[in-house]
C-alpha cells in the first residue's frame, strides 16, 4: 500500500475519549474553549478576540481537508468536544506533524497524552511507510513538551527566534518519535 493511499481510522476510542471527525454542530463546544485567551496563549496564529465565526471557520477547514494527508479528530469526553488532535502528513518525507489541544477546564488530567498516544499508534499502524512523527511547541509551553515526552518523543533541540507571531518573537522546541522507537 502506498503511503498516500492509507487513511487513518475516522474514529479512535481510548480509555476515556472518543476521537472522531469534527462536525458542523460542534461549533458551540469549540467556541466555548477556544474563546479562552489562556487556552490560546501559545496558539498565536489564532485571532483575538476569538469569535463564534472563527470556530465555524475552523470546523469548515477540518471538514474540507483531505483526511489522507490532514486528518483531524474532535476529542470528545462524555459526548462533549473538549479539544482536538491532528496530523499533517508529508507523503514525500514519510513524516507527520502532530498537534493537539484540550479545553482549560480539562488540563492536567492526562487527556492530551491519551489522545496523542492513540493517534500516533493509529498513524504508525495504518501507514507502514511512515518513519517519523514530530511536534513543536513554544519553549515556554511546558505542558505541551511534557505531553511529547510522555508519548515517547525525544527532544531534538530548540530553534531560536524561529517564529514571529502576534508581533512576538519566540523559540520553538522540536520533538519527534521514529518508527523504530515506537515499535520498541
Ligand atoms: C499543553 C496541553 C496540550 C497539555 O494537555 P493536558 O491534557 O493538560 O496534558 P496532560 O494532562 O496529558 O499532561 C501531560 C503532562 O504534562 C504536565 N502538564 C500539563 N500542563 C502543564 C503545564 N501547564 N505546566 C507544566 N506541566 C504541565 C502534566 O502534569 C503531565 O505531566 P505528569 O504526568 O508528569 O504530571 C494543554 O494545556 C492545552 O491544550 N493547552 C492549550 C493549547 C496548546 O498549547 N496546545 C499545544 C500547542 S504546541
């Protein structure tokens, strides 16, 4: 099977979560957490103030994207969308970039770790040619880096002054897990 033919599962079930594609009727759940400026502190590309319309646009993007290369999942807990996980797959490089977030009301309960781990397992499982999954975070985003460590990623280094967003310059930590590490 060629890498670009492989499609990851639409629904992934973990101990506490159901990960499934975003739907248009998720807009109020997404808006409820994404309007929180503390939640988007390190997500500097997001507009401020964050309006309901932005949540609609976000969902439209997720629905329209090709799931073969840009799969995303709404993280649902007891029927409520409390966050999201996504991958951007670079077919030529046989790699994928992982992203995740969860509503502030659910921070530090292990939910992103649980969701990210399940998505990595699904990605390496469904795509035999995939050799690497990587992720990046603002160096001050300690929670995100801890999630990366907990799912078995290794810190590759810090790119200094590598991003300018909302007029701020910041350093970015890069982490990755290789297929052979995942298999071990
Ligand atoms: C960063 C974020 C993803 C962490 O998700 P989470 O579900 O709270 O993380 P988990 O509960 O799985 O925690 C994993 C580890 O990180 C630690 N952690 C979580 N948030 C932390 C924080 N703000 N500071 C320090 N450690 C933190 C947890 O204690 C846990 O470590 P432990 O098991 O050693 O105690 C979440 O805070 C979030 O969604 N933030 C807003 C969006 C965002 O920044 N996304 C990532 C962009 S790169």
